[in-house]
């Protein structure tokens, strides 16, 4: 039987409650899945001495990472179509592949693989956007994670739905079915301004207010998107969404690569959030988002990986480091986006964007015990003068040794690098991935004309 109360003793704790706070030689006490208190090791209350202890005295303990924008089931399309720009990638590669393969089973299996990858990298919560939301939720519950589920809406038909009203109906039905699950929350996810009509956006705004749900959409990811909007609507996408009432404090905008100063000021006034996906933006050559300027404008910015089909890894450590580096070079200022801010984007900022800041995103008494231990006793991490700097500029996801979700140890990297999941079977997941690889490859090689195959 798992203990309902235990303590984690850590070399450092970074609670993400104040910029200068780094606690040394402290313990976090956990009761019934919540943080009971944080104490110096030299001042532990007498009543704690009998509690089970997790020894992390060579580690940094941080809040669980929050992936603010991901298409989790696209793990099954990792590496399927690389080195394309966004629209050719979507229209010529991804959308045809999804038409061929996407089903409830595909989504469930892809989401399971994504959950395993994210847990092993210290991600405890993710903000998803994909079809068959119920299948994703079942995978999340099986893995023991936390997820904010985007109820996808588009105008055009897919395997999941035929038209906008069917998307909305299916999404709200899933929300009604799973709304009592404590680890699951929801938002509407109109895919993008170029795939959703004015009428549908207006309906989503009304429903989001009635059901108290947020809105999660792509915005200003490429210059082509903006040019298309100007040609079709006579205005940039953000101006259109603002006129339709979409932009507000419950709105999460993925990418935001091409935002002008006045647009940043608008987002700040409206209290909207940006999900910054630096690796995906770079790989698709979409551009470098003005994140330092967004932060200066007072916009809450979190970090996302995007899907494994465009990144190609759900690695928030990579995103933290890349975000910090890009902000510096884009701003011509090495002080832009310091390490602590990058870590905040991966934790408390993401929680705030999802309306979960009272539950997760920082290590505070009363909050859920979503925690991650990172080993600093690695040869490549020594010496360590500043653990915050190390987390962003030095360490990688392979140094995550423990991932707790609501006080339950869901992942542990044991001696020799053995990865152990509490609720998932690694060998079963490998088998699932290889079965899909075989099926997809068999059809792909059969149907793809030789002249269209990418040469290397």
C-alpha cells in the first residue's frame, strides 16, 4: 500500500513563489496528495520522524512542468514528414496521413506514448489539442497524469467529425462525460483562424462563457497565415479574433510568432496568454517569436512543445533552453529571458494560463504535490553554483529521476538508467509503437510514388 504521507528531502527546492527563493537542505511534507509544508532539515517537526523518506539530497526539487501546447497523439507521426514549411507540411503530408490513420485507437495509443515521454521528462500537466478527446483522456487516466483537454473544432471534415456543429457536439459530450475527473480540465480548441469561420468562433465564445471553459487556438504562426487573413478578411488574424470576442483572460494562443507591438499591447490589456513553442517554430521555419517583448508588455507566456510530428520531441528542457537563447539573440541582449523566467514559463506561467495556478505550478502548502526531482550529482552537471541556471542551461530530461503527480510516484529513473512507470508498461508501449510503425510504413511505401519520395 502506498503511503498517504511522506517527505522528500532535497539538496535544493525551487518553489517558484519568488524570484530569489532557492531553498537549500529542506524537506517537502506530503499528505493525501497535497503539500503539507516545507521545512529546513534542521527544523523538522518531531511528528515527521516516523514518515517514509524519499532521499533526493543530490537533487533539485521543482514543480511539475506544464506543457502548454501539444498534440499528444501525433507521437505516432514522429519523424513522418520532416523539413517542410508549415502549410506544405500540413496539406501535403500530415492531413492526408491523418485521413488515413486517425481513429480512437490511434489517438489512445499515441497519447499513451506521449504520456510516457512527458512523465519521463518531468511533465505532469499538458494542454492538448487533438481529435477523439475521450481516447486521450482514457490514456491520461491510465498513465496517471493531469491534462487540460482541447475540444477541437474545424469547418472541414475529418475522420472525427464532418462539420463544425458535429465537432462542438462531440466535444461537449466528452466534457460532460469526464467533467468529474479531478485530473482533467477542458477548453474549446478552434484549430486556427484559417480553419474556423466567424460564425463558429462566435458560437464558441458564447459556449465558453456559458460553460466556463477557456479557448485554445493557433495564432500568427506564419507570415502566410497573416497574408491569407488580410486577403480574405481585410485584417490580421488577431484583429479578427478580437472583433469576434475571442481574446480574453481565458484565451491561450499557440505560437504568436508574428506579433507587432500594438498587438502585444492588446494581448496584455485583454489578459490573454501565449504558448511559446520555440523548437517547432524553428524546425518549421515559422520565425522567432517576440517573447522578451511580450514579457515586458506584461503578457503571461508559457512554454509548449507542439506535437512530436513537428518538434520532434516532447522535451520541456529543450524548450526552456531554446526559449532563453532565442530571446537573447532576438533582443540583442543577454539579459533577456533569464533562467528563472524560462523555468517560470515551464511551471507557474503555464498553470496560470490554464487557470490551475491555485492547484499546481509551484511548491506551496495546500497545492497538489505535482513534483519533479532532477539529479545534479551527474558528472556533466558538476560543479553547480546556481541550480536555477543549471536547470535551464545544463540539465536535460535524462536527469529527471522522480515524477510525482498528486503525491503518487508515476515515474522513476533507477540505477543504470532503468525507466520505471507506476501505471504504464514500457515493453507494451514499445510494442504498440512498433505495430503502428509497421502499419503506417506498409501503406506509405505502397502508395507513395517514387518521384514524390524525399531524397537524402
